C-alpha cells in the first residue's frame, strides 16, 4: 500500500506531499504492529494459563479403576492384553486405539485425554519390547497410527488454547 501510494503520487507531487504519504503509511504500520502485539500477548497469556492448568491436572495420579474402564473402551478385543501383544498384533491394536479415539474424542475432557495417553504409552512401551522382531511394513503402519493419535491429541490442545484465548480479556 505504501509503495503504491508513492508510485502513484511520485510524478505529480511535491516532496512535502510524499513526506505526508510516508508519514500516514508509517502510522498505519504502527497501528497494525500494535494490534498484532496485543493479540500475540493475549495468545501467549492464554497458552501459558492452559499449560499451567494442564501441568496441575497431570500432576494428579490417574484413578486405576477409571484407567481400566477407559482402556477397555479404547482397546476393545485387546483389553487386558497390552503387555502380551506380539509384533503381529501391535498394528491392529494401534488401529483399534486410533479408531476409538476418533470416535470418542468429541466428548472427551482433558482428563479423558490423560487416560487415553496412558493407554497409548502402554502400547508404546510394549512396542519397545518387541520392535526388533517387527517387520518394517508393520512398523510403518504403527508409526502412522502413532502420528494420527498425536495429531488428534494436538487438535484437542489447539481447541483448548483457542478456548482459553477467547476467555482472555481483549
């Protein structure tokens, strides 16, 4: 906008006119920068608040009964067998976890995600135990499912930060 104003007025204007055009453009840029800085500060405060709330929630231990119930929902036929999964079973078990996560995530609270993350971590621990015996094609399938779970979780975090940002005073 500044460049266009200078080009259009450059031939038919005096140096004083061009100086005024530059001054006005500078004021517009300053206003835009101030607005962006306020928005960035608000998002930063909201993100810090969201992270602090998450840390406090995650510091509380998970309820073992609730953990078993969530694992049963998420793992379906693999419930109670995570520590016994073989390299051949793991791709399907991760698939089960991701399918159920996709299905249920819309109604989950942050705490429900904590429980889902605990199930995911148990699967990852089992993967570490048997990974060397897993064919590469199956490992690629597992990695794809891991990436999808993490992206679903990240989408939830983004929604939480967005909600926290909307609650911040402008």
